[in-house]
C-alpha cells in the first residue's frame, strides 16, 4: 500500500472525522500496511462513533493479535461474539489466539465448533496441531469419510490360533476360561450364576504379543477379528465419531462370533478428564455404554483391549461388564522364548540350531525382539547367499550375532511399571508385575 494513499485517506478523515466507513477504510488500510498501532487508534475512534461496529471490533482484535496483546484481543472478541456468536472470522482469530496462549483444549473445542458451522472449512496449521485427518472435511468429505470408516472397520479372519503363540500358557488358559469357554458353554455358566461377556484387558511391555494373542484368540474360535487403534477413533472425533463407534460395535454384533480388539485403549481413558468439555468425552461415554450394551446382550462378541500404560486408564473402564478381567502379558520365559524362536523360524531353511542356548541369552526379550533377531539373522544369511550365489541355511552363529546386536526393548517399561506396582497397586492390580520382577509384597 502506497504511503500516498494512506496520506490521502488521513486527510479525508480529517475533513470528515465522523464518517465511519471512511475511517474504517483507513484503519483497514493501515492494518494491511502492518501499521498496527496507527490502525488500533483508528479502530478505537470508529468504535467511539459506532459502538457495536462488528468490522471495527474484529479489526481492533486483529491489531492486538499482531501486537501479541492476546488477552485484550480476547476481551474484544468475546464482546463481538456476544453480539454475533457465529462470526466465523472472529472465531478463527479467537482459535489462533488460544493456540498462541497454549490453551489447546479450548482451541480444539472452538475449532470443532467452527467445523460444525462450516464443514467445508479447513485450516492447515490447526489441522496439524490437532492431528485432524484431512479427509474429514475436505471437499469430498462424505465419500472419503466412508472410506476411512471402512479402513478402520476391516473384518479379518485370522489364520493363526493358540498353536502359533509361543509360551503364554497362563495367558492362553485365562483367555480360554474367561472368554472362550463362556462362549462355548453359555448355559453351564448361567447355571452357576456366572455371567459371560464383558471385556478382557491385556497389558504389558510393548512387543510382547498382546495384539498377536488377541488375533490368535479369534483364530482359535474361528471368529472374525476387528482391530481398532484408539488413535484412529480419536482422530475421527470431530463430526461423526460417536455414530462411527456405534457402527463399529454394530458391525461386531452383526459379524458374530467376533473379537473386537482395541489397541492403545489407554489413550481413550487418559483423555477422559482432559477432554471433559469437548466432543471426545461424548465419544468415551459412547464407548462405555456400547461396552455395557455388549455385556447386557453378550452374544458372541468378545472385547479385548490392550495397553502399555494401564495406569493411565480411567477406572470407569474397569467396572464390571467392561474391562473387568485384566491379564498381564509378560515377556516370554525360557520355554516361551524357545517356542517363539521355533515359530518364527518355521518353514525357513535352518541348520544346527540350539534353541535353548539362544533362549538363554535373550532373557527379558519380547516376542517382537525375538522376531527382530530372526529377521536380522535372515538378512545376514541372505547377504552371504547373494555373495556366494547359493542359498545357505540359517545357523546358530547368525542368531547369536543378531542377539548381540539387538537388545531387549522391555526394560524401560519395567522401570515405570515397577513404581506403579510398588506405590499404586490398588486392588492388587499389578501383583503379576511384582511376581515377574520377583518382588515380595
Ligand atoms: P505393542 O504394545 O507394541 O502394540 P504387542 O504387545 O501388541 O505390542 P505384538 O504386536 O502382538 O505385540 O507382537 C509383535 C510381533 O511379535 C508379533 O506380530 C509376532 O510376530 C511376534 N510375537 C510376539 N509374541 C509372540 C508369541 N508369543 N509367539 C509368536 N510370536 C510372537
């Protein structure tokens, strides 16, 4: 903007100081020219003349925003929003200010409200901050949203069963008694006044086979398996998430027998308090009531949740009929490690393998760690085969070498879990962790 234009406008305003549109125009030109203090002065004068002028209030708030005077900007915006609650420009500025002030929760609420007002709107920066999937409100939002739901709600018929799960004798037994048998013999359980249904929560360090076990449980009873990452659901919380969650449970009910598996379930519980005033708290309540519904008509739908952070889970999730059975999925013991190694090397060319010896040097390793060792050994062998031009079987040597390279990844988890088990072990929730660590109560 040329200085000349600004000068002419200033002269014109001097001539007719009470001309509101003219002064407003000057203020806006100054704002565009980054002259925030001068713009602020002009907006104030407009407001003296025209108290409720929306454009002047918005402009004034903008000048404050650019001068980083966030609290006064909010005061002005709140007054404006009182007059015009759905003024989109004001809401957007308000939302950006909340982000600047680090009031992310309030900002997210506001952004959600804005998207409800204008579903076609999106702001890349805010999307990034709130981890919004872009397709939710892009131009082709509807179609893409359906695809998103289908992606999350994929039905799968697992080809693995308990025979493919190494070790975990105790875990398999518990699952059998707690969810499989009640499913196979409902009348018997009823006769003893035992209600079937509810959910199982698997917890433990990463990579110890929680997902794998849940999948094998479905395979064991030839049930369908639906794997839901809670973060996927949370990402969808704007808009239709409650409806989607309901459809998900409905899908499970229609696909009986079915194992509905929720990974990272703590993400839901942990967010309950912090999201009390937002859309997400409805989602959580919806989740809990869907679970209660499953408990009420336990019809071949098994719910399994998994978490690495059970201490973050809201106790509401552990009430009867919800995740009322809790199983610690520990790193495999010596025998378990041997079995997992055998399973991972099944159908692969091997020679002279002393599984016991490898299991001995891998105490504390998770199933995923053992799988990583096998993968490393295979890569090693593959390189050699490529160089020599003939396939070579995997031997003890590569496996031991890989075990030296890849260290156990469960240690950090136990450092945290130990503290919870020692100092916050309500109702003996973490007794199994103490037992694993060989700590006497
Ligand atoms: P996270 O907490 O990181 O989600 P998780 O406990 O769900 O981990 P999985 O993803 O189930 O762990 O396990 C990782 C991989 O490790 C599995 O896909 C499987 O190949 C292997 N694995 C783990 N435990 C076993 C086991 N008991 N028997 C055979 N393979 C196993």
